């Protein structure tokens, strides 16, 4: 059984080891320094990821804004075209039948006056 002890064990037997020694403190300080670096690296990675996601969300919002603007402009043009067509049709009908148009306008005015006289 005495042969199971190695020469390294014999050398270390005379030296104190553990948390109270300088070597143990140095190991703990080195571990803490590595942990700080790891935490700092993680924080930077999280910061970069959040920045990338914010940029992506910003680009999507701008694209959506542009799409909504284009749709609104297209609907406005369609409404203006429809109003212009209606005005043109009304003008043609008034030119075709002016007496009928005047009588319809007079009747509409009379009804309006009767309804809102009170």
C-alpha cells in the first residue's frame, strides 16, 4: 500500500493547499476575472442582438409606412377620378336637359327649406 503513493503526493504533502493559501486566492481571482470577461462578453452580445432587432423593426415600420402612404395616395387618386367622372356626367346631363335640371334643383331646394325651417 505504501507503493500507491506517488512522488508528487509526497512533494505536496509538506505544502499547505486550499482556500487559505496564496495559490487558492490567485485561482479564485483568476476565475473571477474570467467570469467578469464572460459576463461582459455576454452583455455586449445581448446589446448587439437588441440593436440588430431594433434596426429590423425600424426597417419594417418604415416599409409599412411607405406601403400605407402609397395605398392612401392610390385611393385618393381613385376617389378624385370617380368624383371627376361624376361631375362630368352631371354636367353632360344638365346640358342635355337644362329645364329638367333646374326643376330638380328647385324641388330639392324647396324640400331642404321645408325640412330645416324649424
